[in-house]
């Protein structure tokens, strides 16, 4: 009797383990089911490389290139800001800061991670937008740059915590060996510790980028939502994520427009799947 | 002229310190502004009244209750599922490619963009299961979204229980499941709790997944059942700041402050639980 119960429980737990795989497959299936329907009427080339996104015009056009470039501009901008800042912050926390300062900085970074994206978007609209508008003398403050700055701050906590893990898990003897040879602390950091932690740092950067690409609400509120081919980073753009969030409410279920948003979802799922997979690979690579 | 390594180090450390300051100062600034502009708007009426005049006046009561409903429903689905998955991975799974697949699936669940979860919830729960736009559809979407957070922290909590505890119990003839239930789980419980609270705080602030699965634009009453739509704090803030013209800024900042307050107090509780465990740990 007891044995049977034990076996049943074991099987239940086993099933639970597979639930995660099931969910990933379900997400893919439900995106693909509606997303791929679009390609019955529109060719994949027109969808991926079409330069005009105007689903409400007659005839509608579903080219996601401007949206993709919008995402790319915002992501690149955010990465350029977040990587140096995040890395400096992680090194400072992991290696240099005295204990009390480390605790404060870590708490600050955790607080930053906890602020919901909608609040970042709201604050960005109220405070950051006007500043960007004034500095660059623009007609509007809601541009790719505004989005990049806000998103950089959303990516930094992810990057800092993983980078700091990587830095502190570098074996102590590496550091001691370098210091014993007469290298200064700074020389040790950038010649020994950073190279030794490099796979963790790469993973951190990729996970940060993954977070930025997938970010929706803040980006929708801050980038100005103009679905045209972006010319400069000081122009309003629209990202893949924001397009889904902004337009899903207005579509008719089963229309081409509806399917096209699922197709965008599928593209996003593919991009983040790839990034996360690579980041995980980098993270699990053994330090030689 | 060659700069001395010691001077270089001083310059480098100063720059690194400045970068750390550049990350922290905006956080403090944002919080200070939220408190300064939001606090005057918060009153008992604001927290307990229905919104009035197309949301330009009145309170945010239904949004607070909606978010609470969603969060409670989501965690009651995600917690058992997540903990059992963690138990499987830590106690039962062998190191083979199946286990690796599950781990990769978890990493990817954590990385799927929130708006894609929204699409998925719309496709599966709202349309396929015909729940319609409802609390249950939104809560299930959020539950799958917070699953990776709960699994990861539960796994860590389970792994931190020493091997010898399990061996002692097994040596007494206790079965494997009973060992897990009576020895491992109680010792891992605080760690699991911490992770769950963090998961909850994350879902409380999410907007994109509830956009098409549950959120009501303006619904000045409480939901009747889990098959009803409801308002939610993050979506309400979105509506107030972009969709409705001429909203008093105090109302927007007040809503933002309540949302941030909720999320932060959850985080604070999690930190308290965590430090409490650390101080009580006897092994």
C-alpha cells in the first residue's frame, strides 16, 4: 500500500518536471498556430523585409522591418549605456567597495530591479522626455534615445547581479597570485579577474539584452510609437513589443492584422529563445 | 610620460565609483519624486473609493482589489507547480539530457517577453479554453510567468539542506517521499517563501500579460467571480498616464506610489524572511 502511494507521488512529481517543457511548447504552438496563418496570404519576405507597417490602410501592409529596426535602435542604445555602467558597478560592488557600501549598493540595485516597468515608463514620460527634448532641441522628447536610457536602467540590475556573481566566484588564488607578483589591485582586476569571469560577464550582457528586447510597457510609453523607418536615434520609433501591445486591442479576431501580431510574437519568441539559449551556454561553460 | 600604476589605479577606481553612483542616484531620485508628488494624493478615500468622472476623480479601490485577486490566484497555481518541479529537479532527476532540457525550458520561460505571455494567454486561456477576458485567464498567464522565479529559488532552498539530513532519515527506514515531506521541505520552507514573495512582487507590477487577458479599462465595481474582468493597478496607471486626457498629475503619482509601495513592501518582507533564516540557521 505504502509502496503504491510512493510510486504515485513520484510519478506526479515527475510529471511536474515536464510541465515546464510543456509550457514552452504550448507557447510556441499557440503563437505559431495563429502567426503562421498570416503567411497564407502574405509572403515571408514581405513580412520580414517589407518597409511599411500600415495594417489599417487599404490595402494593408505588414512589413516589420521598421519595427525590427526600432527594436534594434533602442536595444543598441540601451546596451551601449548599460554595459559599461553595469560592468563598472559590478566590479565596484564585487571588488572595491567596503562592506557597508556594498550592502547599500546591492540594495539599491535590487530596488531598481523591483520598480515595475510601467512606473519607469510613467516617470520617464513625466521627467526624462522633457529633458531629452530640451537637450537635443527636438519637437518631441519621446524618441529612441529616451527609451534607450530608461531601458538601460532596467537592464542594469540583471547585468550587475550576474556579473557580480561571476566576479566573486573567481577563485581567490588567482587574485592572490597576481597580487603576490607585485601587480596593483587594478591591474589584477582587468588582467586577471575580468578575463577569468568573462563567460559569466558575456552571459550577463546577453540576458540584459534579452530583457531589453522583450520590454514592452516602458518602451511603448517612451519611444513615441511612430511605425516608420527610423532615420536617427533621435526620432520616434516603434518596437516589435510595443506594436503588439498597442494594436492587439483594436484588431478583429481572425483578421490578417490579428495574425500578423501573433507572427511578430513568434519572431520575438525566436529572438529571445536564441539569446537565452546562448547565454545559458556561456554561463555553463566551465572556466578553464 | 608614463603614469605610475598606483595613479592609474586611483583614476580607475574613482571612475568605477562614479559609475556606481550614476546607477544609484537616479533610483533614489525617482523614488523621492514619487513620494514627494504622490503622497499628498493618498488618503483613505483614495484607497477605498471607486473612480469617478471617467477616472479623473475618486479612488483606485477596484484596481487595488483587482491586483490582489490576480496575485493571489496566480501564486496559488504557481507555488505548488513550482515547488514540485524544484523537488523533481533536486531530489529525483538524474543528470541526463532530459534534465538539461527541463533546465533550458526554465531559462527560456524566464526570458520570454511579457507581451508574448500576453499573446499566449489570449490564445490559450481566453480563446481556446473560452474563459474570455477574466481573472482566471490573467492569473494563469501570470502563474506561468512567475514559475521560473519560484522554481529557481525553491531549487536553491532545497539544495541548501545538507545531505546528511536526508541520509539520517533514510537510514531510519523512512521512505524517500516522507523524507522529503518531513525533513527536507520544512528546512527549505523559508527559502521557498522568499522566492515566492519575490515572484508575487514581480507579477503585481506586470502590465503587458494582463493587457489582453483580464484588464478592464474602466470598471467601477468589484469583480463578482474569477470569470469576471477586473481593473488592475499597473494597467490603471497606464490608462491614467496615456489614455485619458486631463488627469490631475497627483492622481497619477498617487497610483504609481501605491503600486511601488505594494511591490516594495513585498520585497521588504522577502528580505526580512531571508535574513531571519540566515540568523536562525543552525547547520
